[in-house]
C-alpha cells in the first residue's frame, strides 16, 4: 500500500567545532511545496534550506517526480551552490552533505554527489543518528520513539525533536 503522507522527524543538535542548539538552527524546513531536511556541512544546509528557490513542478512533472527531481531540482541546487560560492568535490568519497527532500508526499535522498535515490520501503535517514533511528523504525517504533532511541545512543543527536508531514499528491 502506498503511503498517503511523507513523515519527517529531526533532532535539534547542530555540531561543528562544538555543539549548537537554537530555535532558528533547524535541520528541517518547509519551503513552499517542499520539506527539506539536511545533514552534513552547515554551509551547504544553510544554502539549500534558506537561500535556494526550489523549482515549481508543472502538471506533467507530477506524473514522474523522480525524473523532475533529477532533471530540474538537482540542477537548480547545483546552480544555487555555484551562485553562493559553495565548493564541493564530487570526486571524493567524503560525504559533505545529504538532503531528504519531500515534494508531493514523495521523499528523495540526495547525496553530495547529487545522486537521487528512492527506496521502496519509504524509510530514510541522514545524519549521525540515522542508522539507529532507521533500525528502530524497521523494528516498529514510532518516529518519536526512533528519535529518542537515536538520542540515547548517539552523542550528536538530541531533543527537542521536530516533526513534519506532507500529503501525497494524487496522480492522475
């Protein structure tokens, strides 16, 4: 059965050379028709979550959002990085950033090499506590409980937790 909503949960701890928590520094934002979750380098997350102007899909795009994300969303993200002088090296194995982007109730995992992935089970995670949270979700935990488990075991995951959901578009 296809889920009717995309659900996001995120912790509130940002780390660089030290730990930061502040209500304005969030890991998930709503931008128009998008929910954008970011992990990794703060500069990359700031640019995509606060400066980037995501493209608006037309009716034809809604029939194949995967193609839309690859052909329109990713190029616009790259352009925004270039315009804001953010440098990334697609050739290194080091992950600089990861994004989970929901549009039309579908979630897309975009890595620092700009590969776009989707998973048939619909369970995603990014950031240091993600493997713990994914394991808890697969074992039947709620999103709230999965975040609590991740925060208990991962020193870079901490409350308060934020939750978002987005209705799935009905395809014609």
